[in-house]
């Protein structure tokens, strides 16, 4: 049963849901006491994870190489954005 779930596209949807809840929680923490990551940092690193989850969904549901490539390209863009925000010169 667990192996069937892990190999189904629904596991990627679960990851997306967890990322969404994590983003909301981090935004609330930032909004209440200005500690942790600001909103652009939250979006940059959770966006990369979301793109990877979309890639996983596309691969497990046989959506094709175009969707896999687009989601990986999106993850790259979010990673570069995250590095730019975090890199201290």
C-alpha cells in the first residue's frame, strides 16, 4: 500500500500541500515578530521545492518531457533567485 502511494502522482500533490502549509506558517511567523525569512526568501526557496514537486508529478503521471523540463527550468530560476538573496559579498 505505501509503495503504491509513493509511486503514484499523489505523493507529489502531498509534497505541494506540505510546502503550501510551510509557506503560510513561515509567513505568519515573519508577520508577527519579524523573525526568520522574509517573504521573498520564503517564495524563492519554496518555489524551487514546488517546481521539483511538479516535476515529480509530471514524471509519475507520464505528462511528458516538456512539463518535466519546464518545471526543472523553473526550479533553476528559483534556486538562482534564492542564491542571489542569500549570497553575502
